[in-house]
C-alpha cells in the first residue's frame, strides 16, 4: 500500500509524532486539535454572520445586495462538525452571499446574492454552532426561519432579512447560540 505524504503525516501525527523537515519530533497531545475556521464577521447593516476570507465581501440584504461591512465586528471562529465538543451541525457557507445558513430543512433559505432565492452550499464545510448554555463565547446569536441565516440579536435593530423583504429577522424558532472570538 502506498501512502500519500499527507496521509503518512496524518497517521504519524495521530500517534503523537510528527515529521518536520526530515526530523522526528515527539509531541504530547493533551487534547485533540480543532480545525476551527476564523475570519467570520458580523455585518452591522444586516446583523448577519458572513465569511471575510475572500476578496468578494458578499451580498448584504441591508446594503441592497452590495457588500457586507465588518466595521465594529470581532473575528469569529466556527467549529467544523467533526471537531470535538457539542453543538448543532448542518450549518453551511453560501458562496453567493458569503453568509452562514442552516441546511437542515427542505427550504434552503433566501439569499441576497441569488435574488432572494435559495442559498448554495457548493464548497462549504459542515459547521457546528454551540448553544449559549455551553459558555465561553458571545451569546445572543439566532437562526432566522425566513432566510435560514445566522444573525446577532443583541441590538434594538433586528437586521435586514432577505426572506422578509429587507424587514427584520425573526427569532421565534431559534435557540440562543454563541460564537467564539479569536
């Protein structure tokens, strides 16, 4: 059996050893590494969570389909479904609006980057969002059943929802989620 370099490093790494430029380095693993993804931001125009890791800054319902804004936002980190810990999986990234949305229903949301039609999960990982009861993060993040998106409910302004004609997001079917900042 022939292993690729990546598979060999993964197998060695799982035993507590790693190959670094031809040398063997012993490691003590106290807990599993998390493959969390940072560079997620809050947009003050729509109150939504979006990925800021691309040149394209998404399509924002609070900006008439123009770009999201990261002014005043922290740098949030999301866990992948396979990472240790508890949380709700089936959250996806939409490459059309750069937003985070829930893919656990037949309805695929309302995307401001797709004429308020469905979000797309092409190229997305499966993200895990923690309940606020876990602690250790910023709570008051909600799911909106009108657009399927993740939004911040900590302000009097309830955002601009593409599934509500730009009106407020709705939190009546949502739990209280938390996000961790980097």
